[in-house]
């Protein structure tokens, strides 16, 4: 029995498969089987698979007779049915890996006795493969070395659930999947990795996190799911009920319902910028069905770390204010609105950061909040993104002073605290305005 089964899923990717398979067969970990599942390709993909299978005895090709309704889910499940490894890894057939990826993940999983292991990844954009970090980059701030995370803690589980759901930068204990009956849900739409992520993270006891970039995910190629720009994107929300029902069946819905609603809101943030104008009403209806029936306390927890504008729109949806929502949605299609929105976003970021800091302090205390602020300001990306310059006006020292003052004043009247915050915000606005004049 091999240590690892690698399941590579393919469909009409003849232009990219050679590069992918070269990085799979070239792994420093040799104790593995490679299961390449083709989902009924009509181009040269099957011939490339046969070529590599003839060259490497570890490769087990599986050819599905025709393209399946479930797409990647069906192909991945077919691979799981024949996998023999102690651990399971997945690879998208157009991605490419660092040579040590699976060795490092397996070593971490074995060393810690973990059900899961996860690494970082980069995105390669377009034909030139320009590299960029995915949206989860700040979630890695707390994981600066390889470690084992106890998923018996609900807070730790919630933290891991908030990472991007993709399975191809993880390995899974096969016993975790088989003992819990975990497979990818097969439906007539995509994004099947989201329920799979919830099933595995909520079922595992521990996860080993490896904060190294060990694989690269290609984005922006023709035919890719992520390039979809129509109302079909709304089907993603169908996974909410799938996951909700699973959590309810396991008796853990109350523990994770707010996190799940937070996931729905995150998908809303991504989808509302990518669907056509005429789909705004359908988006409102789909979201209203989800957030409308949710308990107020769950809804409020889900909104806690969201931007002010998103919180406002979620409340419009929950309250049935269709007119206000559509007015907000339509603004992105108005001529010149994108430029003005970008300017407002640059001005609002420092102010939003302070408001988020207050909310975080209320929930977690001032000391953890100050420590988190320091981590953010040490990030060159954060300084550039928030202040558009290498040396932010609000320095680490200044932020710590603000935190110290706010902590000292906790016993004062609420009105005095608001006045102090207003003075800070006014100072930031003047600084932003001054830089704009320069």
C-alpha cells in the first residue's frame, strides 16, 4: 500500500497537462500512486495520459466514457474509489507543483499524526503566468511555522474553515474520508470543493499547516470555472443548504452556523461583481432565502468582521429592502462608478481598519487586538494596500499608542470614547486629503 495516492483530474487541457504531470512524476516523494482521471475529454488529453502511463508504472489512468454532470466532483470521486494510499492528494490537471510538495505535506501529517495537512499556494494569471497571492494571504499571519492545529477547538476549526476551500493544496487521511463517508457532492454545478472542505475540516481531529508555497494554481484560462461571468454563478449558493444540512445532521450546526453564513457573504462579495446587471434581482432573492430565516444572533456574528458597506447590504436583504439593494448593485454598472468607488475605498480603508479593531477588541480583548495590529503593520502588502505608500502615516508605534489610550479609557463614558475615535478619524482624513493634494 503506497503512502500517498495522488488523484489528477483532467478535462480538455491538452495545452497544460504535460507541465502538470511532469511536476507530479517529478516529486521527491516516490512512495505514491498517481491516478489520472479523465472526464470524457474530446481533445488530445487522453493521449497525453496514455503516454505518461506507458513511461511510469505508478500511473493508473481512469477514463470516464463521457463528460459527467458532476464534472470535477465525479472525476475526483472515481479516483477515490480506486485509491489505496494512506493519504490522498488532489491535483488539478492544469496546475503545477513544487518538487517537494507531497513529501513536505506527508512528513508533516505523519509527524503530527494529523488527518489533514495544508500548504500555501500562488495563482498564475493568464498565458504569461504572472504570479499573485490568493485572497487568503492575511489568514496565514498567525501560522509562520509548520505546526499542528487542534480541530477539537471550535475556534481553531472556524479559523481553518475561513481558508479558501481548494483541495489541491492539502492531503487527507484516507481513513478520514472512508470512515465518515466523505465524497464530493455531485450536482449540475461546480464549486464542489466547498462542501468537501467543510466535511473534512469539521470531521478531522487535527490539521498540520505548512506555511510554504508548494503549488501554483492557474487562473484565467478559457473554459475554467472561475472565468464564468454569468448568472450561473448564483448556483454556488446551492452549496449553503448542502453544508447546512450536513452540519445539522452531525448536531454541530449551532457551533458553525455563523461561520457558514459568513462564507455565504464572502461568496456574495465575489459573485456580485461578476454577474450581469439583469441578475441583480435574482441575487437578492437567493440571498434573502438564506439570510432571512437566520436567527438574529447568528446573523450579527456572521457580519462581525465584514466591511461596513457589506453589512449594510446584508441588512437591506434581510429586511426585504429590494429597492435599496438594487440601487447599490446597479452603481457598479454606472459610467465612472468604478473609478469613484476605488477612490472611496482608498480613503475608507484606514477608517474601516479602526472600526474593525474596535469590534475585534470587544470580542477578544485589547492585548490580542494590539498584537494583531502590529502583525498587519509589519506586512509591506498591508502598508501599500491601505495607505498606497511604503511608509504609512499611521505607524506601528502610533497604532500601539492609540490602543493603549483606548484601553486606558475603557472606564470612561461611551461619549468620550466616541469623541476620541472621531478625532483619530478626522486626523486620518486630513492626512489622506493632504496626500491627495500633493
